[in-house]
C-alpha cells in the first residue's frame, strides 16, 4: 500500500516531473484552503436578516427566539437572523409561510460563492485545472480516473454506469412529485416552494406535521436513549460522560466508551451545535487512531451543526437531524471498533467510496421499533410516540424520494463533470456557472425547481475536502448499505449475533483487508444493486 501511494504520488516521475508535481500539490493545497475559508465567509455573509417577526410566520416559537438571539449576536438588536447551512435547500424553507422570504433565503443560498466579494467560481475552475494537469502528469486520462483507481469502483466507467442507471427513474419520480405539488399550491412551483409544499402535502396525505414531531426528538434523549442505546443493543458497548475531561471547545462533550466486557474502547467527543467559527455540515474525525503497534486506543469526534437553543431550553430535532446523529455515530463506531496493528489501516482509513457504508448502515436503527420506542418520547409528557404516528412517518419517508435522489445526483454528477475534464487547457477561460449549467443539462438534471444539493460556489466536499471525484461514493456505499440492511432484517439470527459478525468481519478490519472481500465475508456474496433501487422507489 505504501508502494502504491508512492507511485501515485509521483515516485516514478523524473526530476522535472517531480518538481512540477510538487508545485501542483502546493498550488492545489493553497487554493482548496482558500476555497474553504471563502465558503465559511460566504455562508456567514449570506445570513438573511429580517426586520419583522411577521416574516417568520410558520416557524416555531423556539426557532423565532433563536433567530432573534442570532441577530443579537451579529449586533442587530430587534431583528431576526436566519443563518444558512451548507446545502442548497435550507431546512427552514419547509416552514416559512411567507413566499417572498422563502425566495430570499433560497436566492441567498444559491448565490453563495458567486458574488463580487466572495467568488469561489474562479477558484473552482483553477482547482479543477490543477487537478487535471496533475492527473495527466501521473499518466491518467483525467482526475476522476486518478481518484477511483484505488477505490472499490476502480474505473470511471463503473461509476458512470451506476449513476446513469439512477438518473432516468429518479427524474421521472421527481416530475410526478412536482406535478402533485404544483396542483396543491395551484401555481407555478419554484425551488423555494418545493420544501414548503412538500411538507404540507406530506402532512395532509400522511397526517404528519414536522413541528408536531419535534417534541419527540429532544437532543439529549435521542443521543442517550437512541444512538447510544442502539449501539448497546447491537454491539454491547456503553458510553459514560467524562465531565473531568476537557474538549477543544466549551461546547464539546467527552464520553468514555466501554466494551461489553467492561474494557475500555476509547473516547467519543460530541460537538453538536453550530457557531460562526465552525464549518457547516456534519462529519467525523479520528483525533487518535487505534493501533496495536503503538498501543493507542481511538479518540473520535462527531461534529454537527444543530441550531443552539436559547439558554435553558431543550434542543428539539427534526427527523433529518436524528438521521444525521445516527449516521455520524456510524462513522464513530467504525473508528472505535478498529482492531488493527498499523495505524495506516485504522478505523475509517478505507477507500472513500466505502467509508460511508458503515455510517449509512447505522441509520437503520433510528426507525427500528425497539430503538425508536426507547427515545421518541414527548419532551413535556414523556409519552411514547404513538405507533400509528410512527407508521405514518415511515410512509411519509418515501414521499419525496424523487426530489432527494435528483438533488443528490445533481451534486454527484456536477462533481463528476468538473473532474472528467481531460486537461487543464480544456478549462481555460471557463465560467464556473456556465460550466455547471451545461454539466447538469448534459446529465439530464437541469431542473430549475431542484437545484443540486451543492452548487459549485459552496461545494466544499470537492473543492475544500477529500471528495473530489468522489461524491458518488455516498450512493455507491448505499448499494452496500441497502444490501446489508436486508441481511440484518432476514431473521436468520438475533440482532446482537448479527452485530457481532458485522463488527468482527467488517467494522474492526479498517483498511487492512479488501473492502469488498470484507463485505462478502459476512454477506456470503458480492453486493447487489436491487435492494437500493427498491428502497428508493426506483423499481417495484
């Protein structure tokens, strides 16, 4: 593995080639760092400030109070500020009743990184050109070919085939959904209308009100009685908070993790709330990698960006927030369960298109009857979420799958377009927004009402993170995930027995074995795509 990395890092080049490669790597590092800094600044600058509480109609009282606190922290006493998350479709769009305010929020979201003050478009073009030149120098046709050569996908053609198979049925589903929403609103459906009307049609059809769900999803209960409880149910581990250990920020919480036999597994850190100095989104990092060679236990952290409630009030989550908690803890488990000799292979040190697989599997437990019953309790009464509400919520989950798939595919294929450019010269004089528009049109995803999950100007995953030509990996991993969920649910053994096998054969192995071989070791065969197509409603 080290030899392969040396070769891919240019060890086989002559002196002149190695010198140019060093220059390219330095320039790419500087440009991606600048993109990330611009992204944070652009998100903060795009905060939508409102002068009247009437403009926040539809938001919960707690959300209105939080917006007022947010404005006050910006020096805007008597105003209300809606900060943006690092995605195109802002969650608040599902609740704001004022259509013009929704438009302002969406336009502010979509324009990030494309303004005169903060222009990430030119940086994206530069980064893509530098990567294309580097790929050619190393003997690859484009950066995508370079990026997937050491992944489980191995070739760009495999990725293209998988994504291409998903686009037509996803678009067809989304168009049917759009027609339903336009009929409900009796007007032209725009991008800022989709979430609002989808929420209402979903609530009417399935009698599920998102605001009515929030009191059942209080952060502390979801964390302890949901996420941690599921980990104990499936794997036998327990977590105990250590108030005596200091995190890197006052809001960071530290938990010691114990195995079923009482032995120490490592530390888990939780950094759950948004703040101006913090990147948007959600992620996991290993602060210390497990290694029997060095005798180190893992220390892992989960970062989320939940809006912090006013002092003394509970943090009430959306169903998507709950999913994110379970998802990121799946990454944490991958790091905590690592049992390898060399830190090179520890925990999540696996191919990028495999790393999301364990975290996506962990999402299955959020709706598992035993787990859901344990954490979904009303914040005021303590009553368990009614069974019929759970059934409606589960049915409502499938509603809007066309939108979600198209939104994701838009970002994945945009990433793919930027990194399938055959050489730096092909990007000379390119305008980032024009390139994006053409890429989405060619992919069959140029739908005005469904912008990609990330536009180029704030696509930090690929221009400031490690997902260049790799955003496809989420759905590639979901192929494995859907197949694994079927395995967990087949009734052939108890949950704990299945968890033991999954941990031993896959989660503990890190990158020390071939990922697909690890999958086959517990599944008994290669992964199949049909469970994913069925889950997303793309086939009967």
